[in-house]
């Protein structure tokens, strides 16, 4: 991790829109991980919730997922990308859209629909499915420990958003809705990825599916389409997949070398639209991980 710590020290001054950062490197072959940075903070994982939730259930219970549910999971079902939902009746709104194979449109509504369908088909919510897979330091935002320390991710109605979910729909609805809402520490996310791999063989299974399908999203995981130019970091293989979160979190795993990295930050706190410095950092960290220069 020495190389990553040096990278963080050199680049952190450029990341002026954040004050909390943690990095984890996961060795799936060894079943271990290393972390650095703000290791005790609980970060709003934002859309990383989609893969640690819906995609994790798919890995555990693939028989639940028919063609329609796969279209929804992979953002190919024709649902709108986003919209403010009413607190009462939001489930009916999300269920009202017909599922029809369509060009990829990244959609929070699709992720919400997946969670609703999992509940209806199995009689269990996504969190219930994932008991024993989610680490104790990965939790729905309403279930955070009373002493959890959370960095600021922005402001709402003149008050700091700290410990509440940043996403306006997830916050307004106040219940599990599938597209956002998980919080976690860097260690909690790394342990969850290792548990998911141990229980499901996730890494090899997603890689095999990447060879079978041309679509960008594979069971909800975003694939690296150009290994030379990717936020996952240059030097990864074509079998690299992961996800980004709006609060500037990310997870990436390379199936060929069975390594991955997790970056948690709060870069949304003062300027969600200023991504240049963070994206440069993401690429730098990824390149170090794929080249094996993180082990010091």
C-alpha cells in the first residue's frame, strides 16, 4: 500500500472538493485485503448499492432472474433514468412501466424495479437475501450504528448531509429501494466483496458472462470497454468489471489477475460536477493495483 499512500499524498491537494478518502486493495486469490486512508469512516456508497444489492442477489440466487429481470438489471428495459417519486405510491409508479428490450439507458428506476421484483418473487427483501454476505460494516443508512462517523456529502435544506443518504429519492422514501442507500467502511466493503466471491464464485462467473454477451452491463456490473482508457485504471484486462457511485465511490475487479480495488470518498461535498482530479486519482490507483505496485 506504500505506493498508493504516496499517490494519495501527492494527489490529494488536487482533490479539493473532498476531505475524506479511503482506498482498499482486494486479493481474491488469497482472500485478503489491505486498506489505507480514513478507515473508520462510514461512506455513502451511492450507486455501488446497486451491485452490492441487486447484483449480489443475482449471484446468490440466479434462478430468480428471468429475461425481464435481466433487462432491468442491465439497464436495457426501457425504464426512465430518474425522476422524483412520491413517498406514497412510489412502488406503483415504478411498477407501472412496461419492460421492453431497449438500448442501454442507465436507470435508477430499473434498479428500484429489480429490488421490487426480487421481493415479490422470493418473499424476501434484498437485505434479507444478503444477511451473512454483507459485512457488519455495510448497512442500510437507516440502520447505521449510533456512533458511526460519516463525512459530509453535501447540503439539504441548509443543513449538512452527514449520515443521511445523499440521493433525494432514497432519502425521501426512507426505505430500501435498491438504487442507493448503503453505507460502509472501507474494510466493510472489502470484506463484503470477499464474502460474495467465496459464496458465489462471482469473479469467474461474471468474466464468463462477459464473454457471452456484448452488452455494457453484465448482471448489473459495468464492464471496462477500453482497458487503455478507463476509470478502473490502465493495465487491467478486458475481464474487469465494477461500478461507480455518485458520491464518488467505486469498486473494480479484474478477473484475470483476481485483484480489485475500492475507492470511497465524499467528493460531492462541495462540487459534484468537479471530477477531473478524482478521476485522475482513480486511474492512478487502478494502474498501481493492476501492476502489483500496491504491496509495499
